[in-house]
């Protein structure tokens, strides 16, 4: 699916990994908007190292699982596989 500007919970989006941290990966899901795939949402199995699963520049498919009151987007990669 294409990147969207009106992101909603439940959307499945292809996005580019733009930053990796110990706790997860930031994925660009819309123009100038990034969401976080927490390390616990990268795979069904235990993930010790985020870089073992994704690299900066990878395009991955993610599902929007939450948008908080400050507009921060939470994403899941493992929820896409469940569909």
C-alpha cells in the first residue's frame, strides 16, 4: 500500500526504516511522519538486536496499532503477518 498523510489505526502501510535504536526502529509512514516499531513488535519471536531484523533504508510493511494524544504513531510488523 502507498504512504498516506491521513494515517489511521488499522492501516497497513509500506514504510522506510529511517533510524534504528536499541528499543526499536523508526519507520517513515507518511511525508515527514515517522512511527515506531517497538522491538517487541518486530517479530513473533524474541528480538535481542533490532539490526538483526531491519536496516536503515529497508522498506517494510507495518500496521498502525496506536496513535497517541500527541500524534505519535505506534507500528507493528508482526501484526501484519497475522493477517
